């Protein structure tokens, strides 16, 4: 990307302000506008100021008439450029909003923005110790540059990822790219990113540096991709430009500058701001500001350390904080001699905060460090709420203390309930303390046991009114589940196998079939003494996921092995599920005769069992009959399935069955009815966000459009479906190909080849959200 995209007005304002000797705060006060307004202009968030804002800035900076004309010309140019760009709301932006003010780093922001813009720069790595502010600086750069990346700025949090093999999968999940069965994920990602102007921010990569070559390969194949990385160590790639993130500038020794000047240093301003967040009346004036400066120096200017210290204003005045810091500066016995000094200082700072806690609170902090991706209060009580004698400790009040000391953070989850998290640097410290207390294995076991209990029986939740809440809960806990699986695999394989089976349906809905098969196969191989019915359940799930990815032979074998085990132990429910898997596998293979025969038996068994999966079975059976042209019986089964799903409150089933029922209506010439059912189906799919079924619903909308004579609209939808299928890695199966073979020639006969091709290409460029919006508009 060339420098013609630079926020020229913002650069001009920053230079003029500096030449006048003003801070952003001073200029804001002089001009009578907000600090945020100036910051947004300088960083390019707002690239074209209003006319009245320009007048106030010109007056405050005392610019000449010639300078004023130049500024007005640039303002008009920026306004025209902004008008031509996509609206901000249309750009995908995944980085989290920041709840606190950002201080200083103006030179760093300017340098990094210039580096990322330079055409020869492909990869910029922000390096520095934990707590130096790498992530926040990267987020500020990303926010400032967001307007220059029309296809999105994506923030990928790698802090919870410990396996380098999951880095690309985590990137793909953030981007919405699904693996394909016929190619490596690196190839799929490269194909998706190849021509897209995207800024990708990879945060906290230091623990998975072995994934660096794969990032290098992506860059070599994607010439317009820009990547910004935060890490404690460089990636050592040829395309990499390293940018060290240093601590905040510090005031000189006492007396070198007046107190008023000391208060302008960013490290001091940061402390004062964070202190006022917990004690609004705090006023660092006179001697106090010098003490704050000494605190900042004692902490080497590291933002995280300063924020931790500032949180103690709740309890102590600055002089006491400084005294306690001085008393706790000796390095801990386990410190690494080759670790950077700033890293050791941060560790000491966290240790100091840790040592301020009561014994129960310390125990709570180190045990909470076992969690990955956050935790609930219930999880904290189950995993960390005990002392050495297994007596209960006060987790609720202890957690409140940890939040107040900025050692953990409290958030609101999607359902409004509280959820907690911990900075990765503090988590590392907590894990070290856990090891020192010889508690690690015990807490790991409690963590795994809690997750087994939390998800025990969850398979039935997926076929109940609790399916959406179960989906959201599993989304929140997936990192903890991976951690528990990893630990259990080597310490308690049967628990690992049980957990993998409980999560298998989640992986199916989220399209993570490769990860599912990997965990299921690894845990099955390790849990050699597991009960036959548990091993059968794992084999059945392996077959289910193999079918989804078109590995029909492996799927058939796994289901047959599972069926034999279920029959050996007399588990009729399990045997029926295996038959369902075999029937589904036959249908996806295109063996409609075998699929119909098996579904006859499966439907009969599930009716006798009164299984919660009966709506799914009947819906699938109806689709088999529909593809075989047996429309009357298909209609009866689909109506029965829909009634059951509605009565039981099953959103996922209702969405899929309505889509099938709409297809039947199209085949029967009942187009208004099909339109109504498709609208409801798509709306329901938006709640579940199962990408496979969304693509199927869009496909059926295309058949409806063709039946209504709207061939160009159908071509656009089918182009979008092709892109969606490519993204999620699900090819067109033989039964669906028959629909393409029937409907597409009808549409192509209605419009010219050029019109078809243009509409198809237009559809391929749409995002999933754009497709859904177009579909719903078309169904009105």
C-alpha cells in the first residue's frame, strides 16, 4: 500500500502542535475541543475535520493566512477521499474496543503507521517484554489504519494458544475461513487471503513461534496482506521488520525539571489516570507528583506495572506504595539470569502485588491461573475454592479483591453473567507460583473434573431448548476444554476421551471437524482401558465428522466398529445412533437406495426410543425421499419433523427442516409457501450461525429465484454459495449436485452468459453477512 493513503491532515496537525510546544491536552484546552477529537484527527480515525473544528485549531495554533489556506485545501481533499471510501460500518473490524485512555507513544504510532503503509513492508513485529504495552500500541495502530483496509482489520488473540499447530486454525476461525478436506489449511488460508487488502494483527505469538514459517508462507502467497505481530521475541522471517516497544519515557532524577513538567511525562500521566479510576479524588500535585515519578522509574516505565501499582491507591498513598516497592525489589530465587531486566522487574511488580494479598487470596490467584480463556465464578469455586486441608475459601470476596488489585479482570458475558480473565503475564506468574507450591497437578485435575461435570450429559442439551445457551457456553469454554483435554490425555486418558465425546457435537456445529477427529482419535488411542460404550461413542463421532469432510470409507468403518461395540454391551440407543451415522454417510455418498433402507430402520428405532434426536432423523429421512422424488411421503415426514422440533423448542432442527420443507415446496410449485419458510429458516440460522446450513439455505433460495424467473439474482446467490462452501471446506455432495444439474441450466437459459458470469462473480465477493442481508431482502 502506498503512502497516498496516509491521513495527511493528521500528520500536518501533529507537526504543527509539536512545533508550537503543545500536548494534545493543552491544544484541546486552548482550542475548546476535546482531547479525543485531536487524537482521532492525528491518528487518522477522523481524517476530515469539520469547518468549525478547523477554525478553532487554526486560531489556537495562531497560523498565518497562507497556512490556513493550505489546511483548508487539505481538509477538502480528505473530505472527498473519505466520501469515496466504504462506510466504516461496512469494514470488518474485530479488534476489541479499549475502555481506558491511551497515553503518549506518538512517535511510535507515527513510525508504525508509516512502516505498515510502506509497500515493501509485509510484516511488522512489535517486540518487548511482557507488560510493555505491545498489544495496546498495536490496537491503536490498527484503529488508526482501519479506514485504509476496506476488506477488514482482524485481531487474532494467540495468548490462549500453546500448540503451534493451532495458530493457523485460530487465524482461520477469526477470519471465518473453514478448513477444506482436500488441502492443507495453509493453502486454504492463502487462497482466501490472496487478493484481499487486510491488516492482520497476531497478538502474543511468543509461545507458538514454531508457527512462524507458516506465517511466512502466507505472506509469500498473499502480496497485499499486511501482518502486525506482538511478541516477546522476533519471528526471524525474511519479510519481518522488528519494532522494539520500549517502556514509557521517564522523568529525570529529582530536581532536574520542575514538578509541573514531571506531570507531563506519559508514565506519570498513566499512573494518575489509572489511580483516578479507582479513587476519583486523587490529585498528584507538588511532592506527590515527584513520588509518582519515582514509582514510575522504579517500575522501569512498564505500563502494566504502573497500572498495577496505581490500583493500590485504593489502599495506600503514593509514598507508601513507593516504600513498599523499595522493600520488595530483590529478585525472587527462581528468576532467570538471562531474562531481560525489564521482564524481571515486571515479575517483581506482580510478585509485590501478589505478596500484598492475604494467604487465601494468593492461593486463589495462583489456582485461577490454570484457566485459559477466562472462567465463571462457579468454575473458580469448583477449581480454586479450597485450602490445603480441602476446606472452602471465600472465592467471591477473594475475586473482588483480585479485581480491585488489577490482577484479574471482570467482564460481562453474552448472557449478562460475570466472567473473569487474567493477563497472560500475570497468568505465567501464577502458574510459576502454583509449581512452587506443588499444586499444579492437583489443580489441573480439579480443572479437568470441573469441565467433565460442566459438560456431562451436554449431548442431550444439543437437542433441547438449551441448545443455544449450550453453544454460547461452549464457545466461552473452548480454550479451557482444550487445556483439560491436553492435560488429561497424558494423566487421565479416559477423562480426555469422555470430554472429547461431550464436545464433539459443538465441533460439528462450528465446522471444526479436523480438530474433532484429531482429539477423538488421540484420546481413543490412549484410553485403551475405557469402557466399550465410551469407545463406541468416540468411534461413532469419528465417523460422523469423517462423513462431513467426505471421507466416506473411514466414516463407514468407524460406524461399523462402533455398532459392533454397542451391540456387544447391549446399548440400543448407541446402536441406533450408529445406524443413523451409516444412513447419513450413504446419503452423502449418493447411495440413495441404501440411505432410504437404513433410514426406514433408524426412524422406526428412534420412534420407539422417543429420542430427542427424532426430529433430526425424520428431517434427514425426508430429504432422502425428496431427492428420490417421493414428494408425498417426504412431505409427511418433514411436517412431522417440523412439528416435533417446534414443540420441543429446537432452533437448529427447525432451521434445517424448514429449509428442506421449502425445497419441497419449490419442487411442488408452491413458491409463496417456500418463500415464507425460507425467510424463517434463514432468520433461525442467523441465531445458530452454523455456516454449512447457512450455505444450504442460500442454495435453496437460489432454486426459488430460478423458479420465479429471477436468474440473475440466483446466479449471485450461487456465486456466494460457492465462496461460502470454499470457505467452510464442504464440497457439493452427490445429491446436491443433482439439484445443480437440474436448476442451473434453466437459469442460464433465461439470461446471457455475460450477465450470469458477472452476477456469479459479484456473489463470490460478498461476505456471509452481506449474503444473509441480500437473501432476507429478497425474501420480503
